């Protein structure tokens, strides 16, 4: 007899599978799934799998026999394989429904270029994006909206939140965020100090304690797995899951070459085909650049164009694998 479920934990060849009935099984993978050459990890968090029960073999009481095709994945080049000049995608979380970028409006100050980096990485991997502007109570909603106005104009969804229970208007943003994440597998990322732990606790009291326990376990290990576990946002683990670990907080641009960067800036992309030269880099010394003309005309903000230029120059210096 076979069962189906969601992989919610991956550790040293063992996978915890959560079934629709709420039961959890510790499984290993059938040899045919992992043997041979692979372009990406054969099994990862977020995979929907079929497994069969087996007589207990140490920690395992199940064996995964099938993995459903992935819709989308948050991934990077495997750092160990890269050292050996092998190009393998390390899948951090598969079947991601939304990546949530949490930034504070103040304390610490909002840094747009850091958000731009995150957006490029998500756009490159075709991941649905949600921006959370947190700590709105420190600056007021009008100032907060000015800080993130460019991103709303570009079509990104922005929610304004505060975990301060006395700030009624922005605490409503927490309710909107909870509703937005229900029934989804989400990945939260945000630098230290942006209020993400408090935000998680506001979403579901006690959730950040579970996240903290997982993070503590992560810090003690030296494993290459970036996401050790998914945690349930709803009461019974019926489809609402959050991935949040130190590894995800270091989310960066993966698998993006300098030459393709312009495709991941939403306001730049439409002008690329209008440049005089097909290989236009849109930097200062390139003649006939439609992107720079759009900047001069106010159709692309100076700040976002400067962000593009800095990131382009950084990617130019990266080694080619």
C-alpha cells in the first residue's frame, strides 16, 4: 500500500513526510531516485511524494518511491558541486507559492538596493513575490508608502504591517498577510532586526518559538542543506507552511549572468529591444541606449537605474562556472 504527502524536513538522507491526515513518517529515498547523474537534487523540501511503509530500518519507517514534477523551486548552484566544477542546482524549497521579503521602514533603515537584489533573484527563478513593509508604526503609513511607492508602481504587491498591537491600522496588515499565506507554501526572508520574529508571532502566537528552535539546531550543524524544515502556519498543517531559516535569510542572486540582468528589472525590460546594439549593457558609455533615454525621460527612476548599474558591474566581476 502506498501513501502520499509533503516533504517538510530533509536531513542527511532522511525525509519527514507529512500526510493529508496529519501523520508524519520518516522516509528514505528509493535508490533509483538518487542514483546516477542529476542536474538538481532528486528530493527536497516542498516535494509532493508517494511512499510505502517498510519495516523499521533505524530511523526510517517509509521509503519514497515517486516524486511529483515540481512547479517552481527556490534554488542555487550547489556550493560543493561548484568547487568540483559540476553545475548542479541545489533545491532549497520546491513548489514555492510565494516568497515574502520583509523589510523594516525604520530601525534599521530601509535599503532599496538590497530589496532590488532580492527581487532580481526571485524574478530569475520565476517565483511569486510579496513585499512586506514592517514597523510602519515607527514612521507612519504615509511615509511608509512613499518609501515603497516605486515597487507598488512596478506592480509588486506590498503589505504594510506592524506587530505593535496598539497600532490598529497597520496591525490589520498582519491579518492581511496571514490571509495571503493561508493555503500556501511560503518562504520568508529578511535581515536581522526587521521585526520578522515578532511578525511571525503575530501571525501565529508561538510560531517564532518553533522557528527559533529549528534555527538553533541549524547553527549547531555544518550541513550543506539550506532549509532543514517547514513549519505549519495553520493549526493542523493543512496546506499553510513557512520556510524560515538562517540559510534563507542570506537569500542572494543565484544563476544570473550580467548579460541577462536587464530582463529581471521590470521597468527596464521593455526598452531592451529598442537599443541600437543587441549586446547593449545600458551603462554610461554605450551609444544608442533606449534604457538610458528612458531614464532621462523619467520613465525609469534614477535610483533603480543606479541599482541596475551597480549590480551589473558586480556580476561582471563574478567568475563564470
